[in-house]
């Protein structure tokens, strides 16, 4: 992790739920009906104007697909005059509710929390990551935590905003909180590397890579493989956008699919676009960015489901697995409350060639 990245607060499961809830009182969604284009495929598309996208994190390799879409003109081809990418950290809920963003990248727990708590008019319409990248990171010659049972008797560093999610991991694996010690930490993994904790809540594509790059032999306990397979880097919008700007959203999804297809096929270039172009002012580490870009492309973005149904698809089974994961975190919803895959379904029906990619 760069020094800048370690200082910026990582977006997390519940971080801005309170902000989003307050935003509900400020404004209804402010997306007005735009002039529809001739086709969501981008052929002869025009008239969509601008689109405001709220990113969940800084402009690093995590958004390689968006950078490709910008660089290769996919947004323009889809009919947009301009697509703005506003960096986080943010879960995007507040921006969507207040109308300052049309689309936001987030995660199912953060969006689910405001939908369940306040009936926020938000829906997940696709997911870049088929698996969430949360992990309990440990040192192989230290905690060496590779199974849920290994958590017992250990000191685990957990950020305040991630406590509910960590407790959901424990619940999913039948572990009582009394069987370990939760140590409050921030987002810099220094407490792990200096021995203050045995495990540290982290991202597989971020801290797990940067700690290993610093010369440590690391071990991981991925949430997605241990009872919490919820989707992340979700593409979220408002009920109002879905109802009144359907073609605009479909055109955006087409451009995103093309961009992320490029990112899957050339993760090294996706990383370069991050550290040399779109995140050039962030002092990103090229080697770490490249490793993160490759890891997300191979382990998170693609899956047997995306090979069959296309990128961003969330199968009914994965939707239900996500809903079960949220229940473990105390968030009670149905799949219909949280997901609307109808736009993506229409995009692939109208553009079946988008399903195939070389990755």
C-alpha cells in the first residue's frame, strides 16, 4: 500500500450508512429523464449527456475497467458527452440518495444496510466482483490463520466500521466472540507486521499484496470462501434512475462491460492506466498496482457464472448467498429488495456478443 493509500480510510461495510440515512431527509433522487438513444449497444447512440459516477475508493487499479472505458472512448460511443468518476472513499449511498451521483460502486453490505434501515430507494444492478475481497490477513510465521478455527485464541485487528461484518464471519462459522480478542485498529496493517495482533481485517487485492510485497510471508482467510460470499464492487443506482433513465443506464453498462473486458484481458495495462494516468497524483506503487490488477481480474471479476452469463451478472444463487451473508450481519432483506438485474438482462439480450471475452 502506498503511504497515501494507508492514510486514506478504506471504504467498509457500514462506514457511511449514517451519512446516507441523513441524506434521505435532504433530497429525493434528482435524475431527470434523458433523451433515449437509438440502441444500448452504442450504435448511433446520442443524447445521454452526462453521467456522474461515485467510486468507492481512490483512483487505483480497482477501477481499471472504468479507465479503459474512458481511454478507449466506450462512454462516448455509448452516447455520453461526459462521464465523471469521483474518487472515494465512499459507499456511494449518500451521493445516490442526494442526487449528486447517478451510479455508485459499493458493496452489498453497505447498500443493504441503508435499504433495510431506512428503505433507501437503491438497487444493485450488477457487480464487478463476483466474490468480495475481505480477508483476515496474518503472517505465516505468526498467526497463520487459514481456517475459521485458527481464529480461536487470537488477537484480531478489526476497524470499527467493520466490526459487524467480522462478527458475521464468526457467526457464520459458529465461533463465539469470547473465543478470541477483537482489537480496534485503523486501516494501516502496521499492527499486524509489528506483532500487536495475530490477524488483521484487510482486502485480498490491497493490504494482502502490500504486506507480502514488504517481504512478509502472509496467510489469508477469505470471507467469500468461509461463509460470507456476498458481492462487492457493486454497481448501484436509484429506483428513479431505473424507472426514468433506463436506456441511459443500459448504455452505461455496455460501456462498462467493454471496459472491464479490456481490464480482464490486459490487467497490466489497467494498472498502468491507474498509476500513470488516472491516479498519477497518488504515488501508487507500480508493482503493487499490477499485482492487484492481476489478482482482481483472475480471482474476483471472472467466474464460471460470468463466462456463461457475462460480466457483472449476479445469479439467483449468488443473490441468495449474499442475502444470507447480510442476515449474518443483522441486515434482513429479500433479493428483490436489493437487486434488479433486469437492465443487465436486457443489455445481454440486445448485445449477446458482449458475453464472450478472451480472458
